[in-house]
């Protein structure tokens, strides 16, 4: 169990920790000279079962206290009997409440220097303060680090609490908030901190975030003991191997599983303003934001109004001065711009929020769902709000779910999951069905608009029916629709079953005036310009007409602006097959002799058959791809 001290300056936190562990946490020369704690100190007892984080009590060093409060299991509030609760006692207790810490005890110190009446009064003052912060369950132990009174009883109580501390789940990705970094001769860079999630082993590859540096775990100490593994709920010292210098690491960074490297500058969450604040918090207030062991300047954007009253809570967006490591569920504390007092705190709900429509009721409803302990309702709501799909990979990362838990959740919601590279996109079953219906409706509308077209091109159909879907997801949807027989494919075209390209009545009438010209010379019909010249119709109109007729399969574009009737193409295919069987290949000269006309036309015909896959060219020979002639 990791125990964090809290309390006003000079109330005996460090002295009490020394009495409990035998370790003086004031390691800095200035700390020993001044007799006050300036930075975080660490000590262990009972073979590492109890780990202590000793924090400064001075108001100017609350930022250091907050760094130490990250990842503790149990708070030990220290109050001197002669002074009673003081300003930093109250602020530290407010921070404890905002961090959601519900396990703790109070050590009423220096009882040896006060009269019994003062002991009783201090005890009552502490009880009243605990009740104010809804922490009345904290027991109050009277101790004296100088005489030893109550120290053994407190130690016993802490050991009992440690035995009742549940083992944190370690099946998510590893995360450790760095609160200290140093170098050791012959060892290299060592970082320490509380492990928030997951587990790590010697030899693992980890990421230093936000910089994004990949490093290797060379060695480990867990709860002050050498170890091959470390896990959530422990204080760890990790020796990092790689091209890394001490000055490249700072408090507030994270050591984590590479998949969890997700530096962000915009996060959304629920903020509660402390009831003791004198004035409401206004939109766009500048603050110090404490996340993990990090202290970063930020702006508070209120999402449900222009001000937040003391004691109330509200959904907010925090715009951070620089990228930090953060995941859903992380606690944060806000202090004023001058870092003189704590304002409030809360929990992060979305570290990958949208950039628009942040105050819409739908968005606020989603944030409210995220605040619930069960993730299923929030994911179900997201699926209905995002018809283009939910990025399940991003959701899994920011919630730090293990793979098995994520997949169990998806199965419980009966999701359609589409793999898109390393990313997986999820759809509610009813949304997926609706998307399919929109595709079918768009195809039907296109058939009605352009009946002479053999179908709809894939990209056009996507733009008409589901422009928000990626090509990979749309292809999956089309694959399912074709497997069900709701769509058919014809080359590059998609069509509804039963649809066949047809000319409109007007186009059919016009085509019947052109058809005799093409039929009159089946193996060398007139080109577009020749038809236009002989009929007096504009060349562009003739070209458009022949393209429409080609789409319904009554002519084929054998060469540029040179259209042959389907009957002629079928006859030519039979002649090519006959030449292949008789001579081992079809060649331009024999085909020319068969059909008459010039060699150039025969070459165009053979190249057309190569192009459509009926034959393949080997030097001057054109060989059938199939043993039997194709039906045209």
C-alpha cells in the first residue's frame, strides 16, 4: 500500500514517517538545514509492504504535494495538536477529496506538548473538518513521534489497512507517472513514480511520453526491492536503457506501454469547484492544471454556461499549454493562475474530444454517459451519434482497456467491427443495416436517373449514399450486400438485380437512324466524324449517342471513335478463334484477308480483343485466352 502524507507545514509529517520507518525523507541539504520538506521524500516499511510518500506542507510547494499525491492508496493526514487544522490542512484535505481518495487516517501529532483539554479540542476540530469533506470515516490516532506514544498503534493500523488493500487490476497497458529522475554510476538514468496501470518486466520496451522515445527496461525496483516485474499499485524505480540523458526527463512525464503514447492538449471532463471559493469560476479562466505528476498552464472552457458557482460541477474542456500524457479516468486538480490556492478538480472523460459542436446537447449527453462506471451505455450512445462509425481502437487506447475486455464489450453490444489497417471501426447493427438500405436506395435512384448506364461506379455510389465512410468500410458494406444478392457487380459497375441498361425512347429513335450506317459496313463501319458528316448531326451528339449505345451493349468501341455493332464483334470473335485453331494464332494479315479492308483496321480489331481479355499478344501473334470462343 502506498501511503501519502498531507498536512500543514511543520506539523511533523517527516518526523512521523521517520518514526514509522526509520528513514529520514528529507534528503536535500537545504531541507536538513531549514528543517522543512521542500520536495517529495520516500520511505518503506514492513519489507516494502508499506510505502510512504512524504510531501511538503508549505503553501508555495503544493505543486510538489500534488505530484506526490498521484497514485497513492491511502492518505495520512497529519495535524499538530497544538495548532489544530491550518490553511494547508484544509487545502490538502480538499485535494484528497477531489482526487477521489476515500481511504485514510488522521495522525494527531505533538500530543506530548499539549494539555489533555487541548488534545480533546484538537480532536474535535479535526472531526469537524473531516465531516465537512465527507471523510468522517477516517480514524484519528493521537501520536507523538518524540515519545513514541501511539506510533506502534498507528503502524499496526496502517499494516491492517495494507492487508485489506485490493490488488489493482494489471491487465491494461503499463503507465507510470514520473515524479523523480536521477542517474547512478554504472547504471544510468533511473526514474521513479507510482504505477497507475498494467505491469512491466525487465527487458520490456517502453515509451517515454510525451517525447515519444522508445526505451528498454534494464532494471527494476518495486517497493524498494529489486524485482523482475512491477505492476499497478506499486512505487517503482525503473532503470531505462537507450540514448537518454537525465536532462531529457522531467517530472510529469510518463513511462508507458508504446500503444498508450497519446500526448494531448485538449481534454474534456467533469470539474467541481470547491465550495469555499469566494466567486464563480468564469469561462476561459487561466489555471494551473495538475495531471498525474504534471503541472501545466491551461484555460478552462465551460461547456454548460459562462460561469461555475462554488460547490457546483460542470462539464469543461481544458486547453493545455503543451502536450501531456492523459487517459480517460485520470483525476485532475486546478489551481489559480498564480498557484496560490486550489480551485477544484475532477476526472477526465474524453482525451480525444471533437473540435466542433462541443456544447450541443448530444455531446453533453455523451459526456454524461462517459461519467458512468459502466462503459456500455456511452459506447452505445456514440454508435448512434456517429453514423460513420466509432474508432474502437482510439476508444480502447484512451480507456486503457485490455483487448479481451474491449472485445467482450463489442460482442455484448452486437457490433459490426471492420478492420481498417491497424484501426478498427465499429457500427451498431441497426446503423449498419440503415447504411445498407441507403446504398440500395442510392443505386435505385441512379438507375432511374440514368437508365442507359449499366450501373453505378463504386466511388460515386459511396459519395451518394455514405460519404463519411472510408473506402475500406464501404467495400465491406458492398461485399455483404453482394453476398446477400442485394447488389450485383459487372466489371467496375454496381447495379441492383434485374437492372439492365436501356436507351430512352428518344435515344432509341435517334439510334435507329444511325444503326443502318454501321450495319452497312460491319467490319469497317464509319467513324464518328464520318457519321456526322453523312447525317448532318453534330459530331459531339453522335459521339454521346454511340457511348450510350455502347453502355447497353449494342455496339463496342473497337478503337477511338470507331464503333462496331455487337453482331459484328461476335462474328469477328468467331473468325479470330477460327484463325487461332487453324494457324496456332490470329494475325493481322490473315484477318485482313478474311474481312477485307486495310491492315490497320485488322490491327485495331486484334488490339481490342487483347484489351478486353479475349486474346493476349505475344509479339505479332494474338492467342486465345480461353479454349472456347466468348459469347458477345
